[in-house]
C-alpha cells in the first residue's frame, strides 16, 4: 500500500523535529553564532582587521595540529581539517564539543564498569575454541579479539534460524513470545505504534499480568518522532518496565551522536532474535514507505543466547542501577543438537575498539572464493574501502547489494561516491530495484556469515551501539547465501556506464557531502 496522509504528516513532523533537535540543528546554531560573532568582531574592531584575521589563522593552525595528533581515523581527521579551515571558530567549537563527550562521561564510566563485570560472567569453553581452531584457524584470532572486547565467547550447540524477510521474522516472533514463562527483554532502535507493535504489545500485557518480567528499551529518537514522551509510564500501568535510552535534549549533550541502534529480543534466556528489523509496520511491508522493504533477522536457541542477555542488562543498567546478572544467568541453558559455531557480539562507541568494522575486515581478509554483502548504506572510511578493494583485486568475488530506492538522499549520494573505486577494483555492485534494502549481512565461502544491525557507514561503525552474530558452519549460513542469490535476481548491476550516466546534480551532491561524511 502507498503512504497515507497521516503517514506523510508524521514523516514531515519527524524531519522537522530531527532537524531542530539533532545534529542539523546543532550545526546550524553554531554556524549562526559564528557568523554573528565574526560580524560583531569585524564591526567592533574595524581598525584591527588584520589582527582579527591573524588570530583566526592562528586558531586554525592550532586546531589542525590538535586534530592531526588525535586518535581519529585518517578519514575523520581530513574531514575535521576541512571544517576548521573553512570555519575556524565553528570547527574548533564543534570539534571540542564532540570530543569532550558532553553528557556522556558518566555513561562511559558506567559502561566501562559493566564491561569489566561481564567479562567474568560467561566462560569460554576451551573445547569449543579448540574445535573452531580445527575447522577455521583464521577465525580463532578474531574470536579472541571479540572476547577481549567484552563477554562474548564462541558457542556450539546453538540452533540458528535465518529469516529472509520481516514478515517471516514477525510470525515466528509472535509464536515464541507466547511461550515465555520467566522474562522477555526487548531493545530496539525504533518502536512505532501500528499492527506490528500492537500485536506484540498485546502478548506482552498478558505475559506481564501473569508475572513474566517484561522489559522494553528503545532509543530516545522515538520520543520526538514516533512515541509520546510519557510512553514509559503508559506501559508501566500494564506491568511492563520501560526505559528510553539517551533521551534527546536540545543542544546540551552529545547524545545526538551515540544512539542505541541494536535490535535484541530475549525470551527466558534460551531464545533470542536480532537483525535489521525494528518494531514498526514498514519493516513487515504493512505499507510501502520506500518501495518493498527487504530486511533480514536471525533467531538463536541455546547457550549463545546468554550473550544477548548480558548485552541487554549492560545497557539496561546504564542509569546506575545494579545489574541483576545472576538472576537471569544462573539457570543453565541446554545445548541443541546442531552443527557449527555461533558468537553473538556487540560494539560500543564509548571504547577504542571498532568491533563491527574489524570483524567485517577480518572476513574480507580471510575470504578465498567470495564475500556477499547486503547493506542499506555505503559510507566508507579508507580502511574499509581498501579492504573491499583488496579482496576483489586478489580474486575474491565481492558483491554488494544496496537499495534501489533510498530512505535518505544524502546517504544515497554518498554511497555513489565509492562506486567508481570499488567498480574499478572488481567489486560488483547491485541495486535492489523493488525498493529499500535494510538487511545487514556478510556471507563468506559457504562457511561463515554475520547477521546483525551493523551497517557499512560511519554511524554504525563509529557512533552507534550495535550487535550481530558471527556463525561458522551452521545451517543458517547456507540460508543467508541463498537469500543473497534470490535477492540479486531482483537487482540492477552497477556498471561503468551507469556510473557515467548518473545525473550531475547527484555527483555534485556526493562530491560536496563527502567532505563531511564522518559527521553525518
């Protein structure tokens, strides 16, 4: 179905609120402040014009030196230097603002404590790691790296089910929710009222009334865009505990940068869901927002679900409440009779480990035959672009499926700035003609796969809380590859000719936006 009048009104309100209270509003306010300040200084010190210009040049030089000696990614350093050269006062203030973690120091300290506590919660079974070593020696180093970044061991005996659409995921989710007896944890980037959420909420109300511990956490962007500000209180009347992660406060915190982009649902500690699907009707194609919505999800059943329980409790207790790990992890989870290895993991923007990006690069570096990728966004840093190009140049069949109909024009234009370099290196690019691809998946050589929430863009790889599942030798790996092949049949190949024939306005927009891509 097409988008109705109410949906269009909601969308326009969403855009306005995000512009006012998000990064766009902040950048605009700082720019206007700088313009006003510079005009005032010029008028006040009209006879000191050369001194003002000299001071501006000195400030620019100092700011550039600070950026060059920071721990930022080289691409981000270049972006900040451009910003500071063009607008020294604005650039220096904005850089200081984002690097000082305004409003996030406490959160960073708490999350560091939670990670330290969680390292001891789930042991890595030595025999499982040894078995993985025998099957895929190269993956063990990656597993050790992920383990070091948090409490995320490699598991066996965990059944995995892959869903190639939001509709199939939703159907199974309702079935599993009805089985809940002890607790239900939900953590989603987007929750929106409609058929999908109403169906889930009806079950949650019944379960809470029967004594099941039901907890919901959603990102603060929903407050200004989709849900009433008092929605947590509304749910509490039904016995459902609810938290909003990082509520948006205009211009006072860097919360605008660090969002909870994860999708986690845990049932009784033995069943978990993750993937790209949020709890809103467009994800199950109840209405068409950007053509057909192509998404994916994954269900785990078995001991690996314990990692998702820990992930949820870590962020749930970020408000300084004591995490009740023991209560939800004390009961043993039986191993399933299934093949392969499973490793759920998360990525935090508050530490120096870019786990999501490193896992992707590790897969690219070890691939022998192919790497097939689905992602809604392609806004790459130099390291990721180099990894994709190098894999293709050494003979790996690297293919990427992207949306045919974008949800964000700026992201669409930026993605196209990478097309020439990737195409020249031998990376095969495809656009999904029926609509929007929101899936985030890697599948490698029929043996390894990752399904989760992590996009190939700066927001996911640097600024969001994210999660995913690495799989080796599970039945779901073949399903991920089959879904890629079926989706590719509905795609248009990007070629040198299609790149050349792109409208000049699109090329110009991407050319300009690329200078500030890490800030978007």
